[in-house]
């Protein structure tokens, strides 16, 4: 494949796409953030994790979503079905699973307040002194369910009483593009969480382009990707969907490896043949509205993927969660390669996390009311256009 390094090609591909300024208010206005809680995070499908995190019956994990003031219990039932519930005892509102963020249910989930107990399927199984209640029917007082669905091994939830669309409808063309990509061939090796003094959208915007790479990451990434005139990173492809987007880029065949990279690659004599079948280019970056991303990498020791989640805490605070997934290593050299890749990317993402906070400071100063976007930043404009569309809903 060959990157078409020309100017303004993405606005030509999408002539109806907005090319104007982007307001800074959504990233700094507290009232806007309060409206996002209901109009964005309580209405749309949110990525929670992968089914591989709960492989056996009774396995569970808890997700606390500060932006929606909810705690979510996701559990695999004895019938092998994955379900999501509010992590709340229906008796008096006590938090059901308090300390453990993940684990295996020993038959029942028990409330520490009065001892009510629930099955992994959410059914009320035991009530102390049950006969002293009035017209009591245990079948009516199980855990409160949350809409839950699975796509390609990713677990999604929707907090709406009745979602406006199914998960499949929500994913649309992005789901079609990634169907059968091979995510199940990968295992989670590392998770990083960074609390940032930045709006969640500030983080997403900073990651949703390549324009900054030759400057901000000149020492950690350098010329790893194809450059126009040896100076500017360019996408090889951009696709916009109803909610989501994807952009792709190619590795620079003339990139000079670090000595450690070259050494580890030379040791890796048995190349892993695990490949992501739906990759568009060497590196694909999918934004799943509102706050998640899937990153597909072509790697020497097999392909791998990462996920991002930007979880809002306040108008100027968020948690950036990064998860690294690799195929099972076939030898020691491949395992070393995987760990080295994680470390190298970690250093790059540390640079990003610092920059997110500096951007937030600048936006909050209100020195400028709008941001200027060029053609290679079209996915950011698309994201903000979708955001404004959804925020206009009643």
C-alpha cells in the first residue's frame, strides 16, 4: 500500500464535512459537562471490557462510572451468559460488592448490611427473616439489570431505560469493518490508568490525529510513520461513520530502529503468525463514540491491539485507561518484544498525558474561543459534530 501524500484530500473525500472552527466551550464549561452526564453517557453504549476478563461462571468485575454516579457489576452467570447489574442491593441501597473490583462469586453475592444474597444471574436467593416482610415476592426483588450486549468479545452497557438503538445499530459501519478481526486471539497483558487534570474530550482530541507526532514525539517515535517531505505525518485512509471514525497510517520503511529494537527482532527467529485480518493499514485508530478507541498495530511478533477509555470525573478531570492485548508468545524473545513494546508506548503516552493537561490549561484560560483544525484533523471535527448533534437531543 502507498500513502497518498496530498493536501486537503479528506475534505475532498467528505465534501459535506465541516471545515470551520471548533468551539472550546464543550471542554471547559461546567454546565455543558453536567448535561453530558445525561445526554451522552446515560444514553449511548459504553465499552466496559472484554469477555476474557470473566471466562468462568461466577467471574465478575466492577466498574465505577463517576460521570453517571453509578457502580456496575458485570458477571458471567452459571448459564454462561454475561450480564450487567447496578451494584446496589435492592433492599436499602447498600453497595453490594464493596472491596473486590474483580473476582469469582462463591455461589452468591451477599450484602454486608442485612445479609440479602443474590445469584450470579441476579436473582434474589436468600432474605434473612423473610416471613416478617409484607406481601413479599423474591422474584420481584433481584438485582437491577442494565442493558448489556457483546460484540467481538467486547462488553458494552447502556444505562438508558430503553436504548434508542441496539448495539449493532450503534456500531454501524465500524462494526462491519471490524467483524471477524481476530480480537479473540489476543490476551490482556497490561493496563495503565492515569488521572489527568483535563477534560475527557481534550484527551480524545489529542490522540485522534497524527499532526503532533513529528514535534511532540520526535524522540520517542521520530520518523516511524510515513512523512510528507520528511516533515509531516499523513493518514493513508480516513473513514467516517454515523457516530464513529477510523484513520490509518503506514510505517516508514526507512525508519532506523533503536539498537534494542533491532536486537530483540534479531532474537525473535520464530515469527508469530497471529494477524488481525481486518487491518486497513499498518496502524488503524478507531474512535468509538463517545469515549473509547481501538488501536490495531502490525507487529513483528504478531499483530496486537490496544484500547483507550477516557472516563470523565469532572469538567477538568478524567481517567485515561490504556489496555494492551497481545497474542500468546511462542518464545522468550517474543515475550521480551511484547514487554519492550509496552514500555516504549508507555513513554510516548506519558508525553501525551502531560500535554493533555497543558492543553486544558490553555483552553480554560479562554484566550481563544475556538480551535483551528486542518485537513488531517478532520476526525476531530467529526467527533465534535457528532457530540453537538447528540447534545441537541431532548
